[in-house]
């Protein structure tokens, strides 16, 4: 074999090696992706099964809360989504820090329940029935928004009983029958949870070069009383409306309008300060509102027409 032939053979071998490995790399990437997808699907599936067995009674058959006649708030909401690089919404991936914060919020709330509300403790570390792994399955299902799996498994479950299970069998209608969760490991209350309701992971990423508005840059301070820095009406919408309705028309909790609130202001003040034992109405003093803020809220619901 002369040198030029040897070189040709070498090039040939190199080419062959490249073709094999290159092909392998091209093949390996999609295979790895679909393995992760299958893994995520499996975790969400387990989360959905746990949701069907444990959470539908209060959060609704599809996790839609009050909208479905549940006594607890909706968990089926875009603000709880964590988005990957490729997602069916075409929205940007959730930054890692934010994804971790949402995960920790849900994990902590499910583990610990919520003090002074009907949300029970679920973690076996605090006397509940679920392991950390199981709570992670639930968080995966909620942050992936896999309510389709909840619907599918719920349906399979409900038609398998004789007679078939109905929504009325599942949903708890009398919150007064529930016991309240006492002080525990929970790091969140209805106020600190607010930032997680208000996320909008589906909004487009901020346009580069557009300055972010700085607080105090000429925006006038809201006139009138504020609660946690928000005008009373805005605070009500962001925090109380989950249970009392966007127009204060009543949902999980009763309507809160001047015409139906016929007791004294002191009576409603005490209700908001202490919450109502055995119902979903939490103590807002425990949640961190000051007396002045609670007075402002009571005055608002008793005097301002919706
Ligand atoms: C007995 C009724 C009940 C059951 C069962 C229940 N929850 Fe809750 N849950 C509540 C109530 C009430 C709240 C609202 C607490 C509050 O007012 O801050 C809540 C709040 C939550 C929150 C916080 C959401 C938010 O709006 O801040 C999460 C997350 C949650 N529940 C998950 C679950 C999961 C997962 C299960 C099943 C393992 C479950 N819950 C079962 C009553 C229940
Ligand atoms: C997690 C659900 C939930 C949230 C959030 C919530 N409430 Fe309630 N609220 C209830 C329920 C349920 C009742 C009814 C309790 C009962 O049966 O006595 C109630 C009752 C009340 C009442 C007494 C009404 C009456 O006619 O006796 C007032 C006042 C009130 N809520 C104000 C508020 C305000 C103000 C906020 C926000 C700071 C708020 N609630 C947030 C669930 C909620």
C-alpha cells in the first residue's frame, strides 16, 4: 500500500467513524428528550392519582375550587405553572430561581397545611399521610398544569364504583364540619401566597432596553387608605376575591356588600381579625394585617357599592 492509498483509507475510516458517531449523536438527543418527557409524564400521572384520592373534596374535581363548588381555592391556575424550554404555550421558560420559589411555595403549603384554615397537613413528617416523594408528584402535576390527567383518572375512578361516584359525593359542602390546621411548619399565609397568584408565566418576556418602571418615579401614591401598599379595592381583588368573588357577590364565602352586611362594623372587624373557626375564613391578623388595615377593609365592604 502506498502512502496516498493509506491516507485514503484513513480518511475513509475517519469518515465512517464520524458518520457513525454523528448519527448516534443526532439520534441520541431526541431519544434523551423523550425519555425525560416520559419520566415527567409518569410523575405527573402519579401526582394526578394522589390529587384524585386526596384533594378533590375541597379543591374541586378539576382543581377549579369555588368555580366547581369546592370550599378551597383553585389550584388549576396559570400562575402556578413552571414552564420548560419547549412548552405548548410558546412562552419563555421559567427562570430557575422563580421555578424554585414556586416549587417551594407549593411543597411547603402541601406539606404543612395552612395555619388557621381548613387546609390540612399532608407531610408524614408532621403527622400527615404523604411522603416527600408523593408531595413532589403533586407539585409536578400542579406546576405542569396536567389537569387533563386528573380529569381522566378521576373519571376512571368515579365510574368504577357501584353506583358511580358523583360530584355531590366527593365535594365537602359544609366547611363548618372541618377542623382547622393549628400552628405548624407552614411558611406561607394567604398574604405571602399572593405573589404566587399574581405571577403570569404566560406573559411575554420584557422587551430588551425598555426601562422597568421604578416605584416612586412620579407615579402618584394611591389616594385613600391602603392595605399592604395597595388601594383597598385592589387588595380586596387580589386577596379576598378568591373566596368572596370578584364583585363581592359571594363564592366560597358569603357576599360582602353594603346591603347584606347588616351587623355592626365591630362585628365584621372581629370576623376579619380572628377568622371564623371551622370555616375557610382565615384570621387576617395572623396573616399579618394591622388593625388599621382591617378597619379600612371593613369600611370598604360596608360602605362602597361593588
Ligand atoms: C379539607 C379541605 C382541603 C383538602 C382535602 C385539601 N385542601 Fe388545600 N386548601 C384548603 C383550603 C381551605 C385552602 C386555603 C387556605 C387559605 O385560606 O389560605 C387550601 C390551600 C391550598 C394550597 C395553597 C393555594 C393557595 O391558594 O394559596 C395548596 C397548594 C393546596 N391547598 C394543595 C392541596 C393539595 C395538593 C391537596 C391534596 C393533597 C389539598 N390541598 C387538600 C383546603 C383543603
Ligand atoms: C379562603 C377563603 C376566604 C378568603 C381568602 C377570605 N374569606 Fe372571608 N369568609 C370566608 C368564608 C367561608 C366565610 C363565611 C364564614 C362563616 O360561615 O361564618 C367568610 C366570612 C367573611 C366575613 C363575614 C361575613 C358575614 O356576613 O358574616 C367577612 C366580613 C369576611 N369574610 C371578610 C373577608 C376579607 C376582608 C377578606 C380578605 C382580607 C376575606 N374575607 C378573605 C372565606 C374567605
